[in-house]
C-alpha cells in the first residue's frame, strides 16, 4: 500500500470531518470496514445540540452537559465543545449539510430547534428525523471529491503498528485485512482512530454491525490508555420487539410531547425525576427497566398521539414510515419500546486536541474519551463533540505533519495459516452470540458484583478460546470483530467491578449511592508496555 501522510480509520462524522480539514496539509488515506456510509452516524435521528438561539446561552448548555455527566465531566472540554460548536455547525453547512428550518414572522429563514432529555432549552438542530443520513451523505461526497483524500472501502484495520525503537513508542500506521487471510500494511506519519462505538458487545443495540469496539481494542493492544468503559449508555426507547439492529425511536419524540406509559395506560416518569419524560437518559432507562421488572412486562409504551397527525408525519417521517411497516400507526397508536445499548461514553483517552497517550496516534468521535460526556452523555452531544474535536485534532495535525519523518518499514503481522475448518466458523458466530447475551444479562442497566464476577469468568474464558482460534485460523473480518468484542467486553466488566459506587450510567445494587467522600475519578486501563504484540 502507498504511504500517505495521514491515515484515517473510519468514515463516520469524526473521520470525515477530520479528513476534510487535514487534507489541506497532506495526503489522506481513509480506511473503512464496509461501505463508506456504513457508520453509526448514518443512523443518527435526533440531531446536533448547539447554542444557536438568542434565548439560549453557552452557560446553560455547559450546565446541562455537566449535570448529565454526574460529576465526571472535564469542565474545560465541555466548555470548548459548547463554545466552538456554533462555528462547527457553520462548517457543516458550508460543506452542504442542510438542516430543517422554518420562516419566522419577519420572513427570515430560521433553524428549527428540537428538545431532548436533560436539555433545559430547545437547541437540537436536525434534518427531520434523519439528521445522520444527511450529514453522512454530504460529508462522504465532499471526501470522495477531494483530490487529497483516498477512501478505501471493505478493508478492516487489524492492529496498529508501533515502533518501539525511539525513546517512546510511536504509532507508524496500521495492519489491514484486505480480504480473508490477506494482510497489507499501511504506513503513515499520523494515524487517526475514528472507528466509532462498541454497542455490538451487547445483544440488543441501536448500533450498526460495524460497532464492535475495534478502535478501543486496537488502542489497548498498542499500549494506549483507555478510560470509563463502565459507562455504556442504554437508550430508553428502541422499538419492541428488537430484531437485529434495534430500531431507535428518537428521544426527540419525547421532546415533541411523547410520554411513556405502562400497559395500563399510566404515566410513570413523574415518580422518578422532576423533568419527567425528559429526564437524563440514564434515569429514564433505569425507570423503564424497573417498571418492566416489577410488572413482569417485556416493554412499555411511548405515546405521541397527543400531537396533531400532520405534525407527527412532518417531524418524524422516517420513524412514521418504519412503524407503518410494523403495522403501527404512531399518530393513533402507542409504540412498544425497550432500552437498548446505544453509546459508549468512555474510550481511548485523549487530550483536548485528540492526542492519545501513544505518539502520532489520535482518536476522535465515539471511540475517544476526552472528558466531555463524563458518566452519562447528554442527548445529541455526540455529533457535536465529534465535529468540534475532529476540527481541533486537524489543526494540530496540520501544524505538525510536515515536520514528522516518514515511518520505516512496518513490523510484520503473521497469519500464515492456510485454511480454516467449518467448525471454526461455527465457533465464531456462537461465541459472538454468547458474549452479547452474557453482557446483556449480567452487565446491563442494573448490575451487581455477583453478576459482574460471573460475567468476568465466562467472558475471560471465551476471550482465551478466541485468542487460540485466532492463532490457528485464517483471519476474517468476523474473527477480528469477535476478538475485539471479547476484549472490550472483558474491559467493560473490569472497569465496572472497579467502580465501587453508582454513578451516571453505572448502577450497581451493591453500591447504590454515589461515593462523594472523595473527588470522583475516571477508571483507567492500559496494557503494560511490551514489544511483543498480542495480534493473531
Ligand atoms: P461512526 O459513525 O460509527 O463511524 C465509525 C467508522 O469506523 C465506520 O465507518 C466503520 O465502518 C469504521 N470502522 C470501525 N471499525 C473499523 C475497522 N476495524 N477498520 C476500518 N474501519 C472501521 N448522536 C447525536 O449526537 N445525535 C443523534 O441524534 C444521535 N442519534 C443516534 C441514533 C442511532 C441509531 C445511533 C446508533 C447513534 C446515534 N447517536 C446520535 C450517536 C452518534 O451517531 C455516534 O456516536 C456518532 O455518529 C459516532 O460517530 P463516529 O464518527 O465516531 O463513528
Ligand atoms: C435520539 O435521537 O434519541 C438519539 C440522540 C442521541 O443519541 O444523542
């Protein structure tokens, strides 16, 4: 593979916006696992939170974010995200992204602002209920047309290549799986991890199939610091029954007047939080979980029938159409919903410019943990965080890339196995399901030490089996994903066991209160420095 100055892994909002800006300073190769638009970004519904109204203020958005983050947000990071947000929204518009708008009484075109859980103001810009599709399609087109950007689809990053010869280890590119068993090496001066989240670690998730935590696993194996993995966010309202990737019913539906009800028609959020149905997400998801468990029911209902039919169809056209295919008319009927794994608040530790603890390795978007989300992300802050910090990273990279030396030849990866047995393929799909089920049953919305320990011993056993399977099989995308899911699952459990308190998204019946006897701390994991790589 040709050398490029900058290598970007992932083609979601984070990778795309970073690439568009970094390409002003050098050649960019973007690697992506499936098709270029296959990313969580493409599925985003609610929109992007930003202070764009005279009635709103930076201080209010900062306050809402920090309140939601339950004591673990890094205030400087939050302030940067909120204050730089409006300019980054203008960048998106400059690239061609269109948002829903209306004309005010003076005939002026004004952005339509929605409301979601935990926000004290209307501040979510959106494109009806398919914001992600609009953003993804526009940015992919810009990258495809850029003379300095090459997008390579259907190629999986296996592991980061690390040069240990200098004073401190340096990332010098990545090993790639081009097709089953075929490995190539992509050297680069700078590598940007923008591989998104890890919802696929759980049985029920709103995330697409690409979200297998590859970036977290690769960074960990390469020796980078990883933080706060116990904070997996469960979205309160995925359509029930969940088939494959859970279909999300946007929080914007509650922001538009939707209320949650039990099967007898009673509302219940008034019993849990003063903001009722628009309480922060961790609180709503736990409330639903509790109602389902105490009533012995498999789901609750979301009722938006209080709004006019034409308004609902105009504001939520995609959700409306999808529900009709499931024989539900949301303008007249209640929608059955359950929580599902949605967003990883922790990830690869970065500074305020996307730099990780490993030289020349950057991370941005959902894979990264820069302190913005703390113990619970505020709704629609994810896309905002991705554009703000991808921009900051690009500014830093533009300044430093010209002074960096070309990396030497990459250390090789060995996968000299010639064939795999059918039995090995069966093991891959069986193990993936077993891991997802274990995580769903034992490491979900409500946890306990007993369940976490049980999960740990079983997940670690599967993880060892998968590592052995890797040594004797031809590498495939499925096997790589399984190895990453197993590693990330075990890291989530370790982080959860270490946190002896309940905070934000991590709730354990053994320590049901926040421990405020000392300053709240991030949980951090890293692999001891070793020249020996753990790859297949
Ligand atoms: P992604 O968009 O997931 O992109 C990751 C990329 O990395 C993909 O291209 C993938 O193929 C690639 N990749 C992964 N592993 C590898 C590998 N090993 N090799 C090569 N490529 C790889 N957030 C909001 O702020 N507002 C919303 O309204 C909203 N709605 C959402 C609705 C849904 C259904 C979901 C799932 C999420 C939603 N979120 C929302 C969260 C938000 O969409 C994501 O956090 C955000 O899009 C992540 O962007 P990203 O660029 O970091 O990752
Ligand atoms: C949604 O539309 O409910 C998702 C918003 C988010 O994840 O921030």
